[in-house]
């Protein structure tokens, strides 16, 4: 039973560039939520995708966008990268649009220079 | 004011003792509360969820919820060195709601 997977593991980008992060949910899950975790902080909710639509969104600018594919996998896109976007990006999957039983992936460490 | 607040620690606990972690939340409509454990460099893993006032026990872990005081806590009994991690408190308004995490409390269990 495959758990949540994310790619890439690490990424270094330059300020102003664009980045795409990928997530495959746990087998049987159809809901994907994305979080940003800065060093020493708790995860901050970015948005949630269910049935290929963005269902919930946190306090993040439009530079952060996403997509969910028919196979339930998801992408997080960040445009016009800022130094402050450097963080661990976590994907969590769950079932049926609910968030009670979320399983987190290993994360993607993004460094913006 | 942050919606979910925790003491950052570190909380130093002797092996075998009880670790007590506290969390307060500001949104009165929060209904569901969760404790996650996060080892350094790893992703969070769910250890407890609690939805009703009172205590909920699972092995060495006990979660306590008091909605009137907007307070949730986690007790770790017989603390082991493997319990050394950051413990994250999270709250949500409903099953479709946004998850709000606290900044986490670092626990260090000393042999």
C-alpha cells in the first residue's frame, strides 16, 4: 500500500522563477491538501483539492496555484518566487473531501536564492 | 493573535516521566482537534484526534479537551527517548474546514 509521495525531494530556484511540485495521494484517497512549513513553524494551509476543484484556500496570494488530475494526483505551482517562499512544502491526502484523517507525504524542500 | 498557540519549548522530560503539552485556540467554532508528532526532518504524523470535551486515551497518550476554556492538551506517560520530537496541535471548524496548526512544542526526553 503506497503512501503519499512527493517529488522532487529538494529544489533550488532563483528569485522570480516558477516552480511546480507534485504529489500522489495514498492509495484509496481522493483529496489532496497542500501546506507550507517554514523553519521552526507549524504547517500553514495553502489549499485543498477534491473532485479536481479547489475547495478550500488559506491566506496565500494568487502566485500559489494548483491542479488536481483525474487520478487524484496534484500539482502545486508557485510563480514569481520570493526568498520568503523557501520552506518545506507538504502534501497531505485524505478521503472524501474531509480532513480528519490526513496522511502527510515526506515533503519537498524548496530553497529560493 | 495566532489562531492556535503552543509553547515552543523545548520541554525537557526525564525518561519515564509524564510530558504535558498545552494548546489554546482562538476560534470558538473550532470543533475538531488533532495532535501530530514531527521528528526532525520528517513530515507530521497523526497521533491523536479529539472532538468532544473530556479525555481520550490511546496507549501512552491522553488528549484532553475543554471547549469552554478553548484549551486542548496532550499527556505522554512513561516518556521514552523515542518520544523526542516536535508536537503540533491543530484545529479545524468542521470536516471540510481549514486545518490550523500551532507552531509546535519541542519535547526532549532525557535518559
